[in-house]
C-alpha cells in the first residue's frame, strides 16, 4: 500500500474520515510505501494546516510537523521508495492524463502525480483522502 500525503495529514489531524483511513492502514498486510515527495508534501501540508492560515507556516511549525510525520511513518513501518526516472515519467503521464494542468476532473497536483506514479509503478493500493484519485484508473 502506498500512502499519499492527504492520508497522512488527515490521520495526524484526526480529520473526519480518518478513522477509516487508520482502519485500512492497520488491516493492510503488505509493506506500506511512501516517497520523499510524499514526506515533503505531508510535512508542509501538516504545518500549513496547523498554522491557522493554511497558506504558510514558519520554520518551527515545519519542524514540529516533520517530527510528527516521521514518527507516523516509523510507526506505520513505511519504506521510502526511490523516485526513479521511470516513476518520474509516470508522474508526467499522470499529469497528462489526470492533471490540473490539463483540466481533468481528478485535478491531480504535483504530489498527487507522484503518488499515482508510485502506486502504479509498485503495483500498490493507494491510501488517500478525497475523491481525486477515484477519478483515475486507480479507482
């Protein structure tokens, strides 16, 4: 199972629906995967969500968010995968097929395109919050 930043942020912030994400994560019997891109997006997203502005965060908020995300990934026993050239190409393809830039309903952003490519490339289920990935062929 590849975990998207949206799921990490939702779980750590105890957002509505996070219980279902935790349940799916705990019942997963395969290796949990993440990437440096996912970690980055989760850290910055978590810091912003806790800053009160949702637009910016200071260095201290980022440091606290980084510790929280790292602890979460450690407890989930997540293995970080390398972003290879083929995964990068998969992210570009995801942007062409489902990206915000092309106006697709899935509206995948940069981090989403890499999560999509990782899930496809590693043949892993994708744990995420929202409905963006449901509008792709991962559904």
